[in-house]
C-alpha cells in the first residue's frame, strides 16, 4: 500500500459524511458547508457544496486522505474530481430517508465507472431512529440494485454506523482497506 492513500465517502444529504470524516480525522477537517437554499433545508441547515477533507495518520508515517462528496446531485461534477486516484468508496445510506434502496441504487450507479476498479463498503446511518431496513435487508437488495453493474466487490461489507462515532467510522475504513489488502496492518 502507498504511503498516501485516498478514500471517498459519498451518500445523500444529511447522511453523516461530514461528521464521519470529522470523527476520524487526525487534523481539523476542511469543510465547504454553505447555508442550504433548496429542499435540503428540510433535512439540515447547512450542506456540503464541494467537499469535506480530513487525514487519518497511520503507524509508520502513512496517511489516508478522507474526502467527502456533496450529497446533492447538482454538485455531481465534484464526484469525478474527488474520486480521481481514490482507493475505494464508502457509501453511507440514511435509514430515515423514504427509500434507502433507491438511494443505494442511485449512488452505486452514479459511481459505476469508479467502483469497477475499487472496492465499496456500505455504512447505514440513523438505525437508532429507524431500525428497518437492516444490514441483511440491504444485502438482499444488492443483487437487484447491482444487476447491471460491474463492481470490484459485488457483495460489499455492510455496517450499521453512527457517523459521529470514531470507532464506527474506523471500522468502515478498515473494512475498505482490508478489501484492498487483506494483510494490511493499519495499526489503528
């Protein structure tokens, strides 16, 4: 594994991407939040308009650069920019949204060209507020959602996560790193 690595977090508005990067980053994150001006205001007051960025330092001096995409489709031009050179994708899904299956389908298809070459890990947030669907339900949805996709790992690991909890987010990143290199010693 290279000394400097890049992982991309994506998912719908309000899923917890910014919080996840902030929870794990060893440096204060760079965030491009702006006041929400569209229907996003119904979910939260501010939203990411370009990216979030943090750094996870590994033992031995390596780093994992953590990039979060904007969740709104109108900022999708940033998605290709942010995925360039990335090692993998963490897709976060909000269990309180009306149709998480539709969200999973949308984001996996939006990143289809990227996930042909890199692994995906799925984190389900807000399961404390809405318990269904659960991880098994998401796994059962995957074959239908990904039927027309070629994915490096067609059955990605799926976790329940609280994006504010460092250990939860660390598990997502470690699962992704282990998908890349099962012998990796992240040491964190």
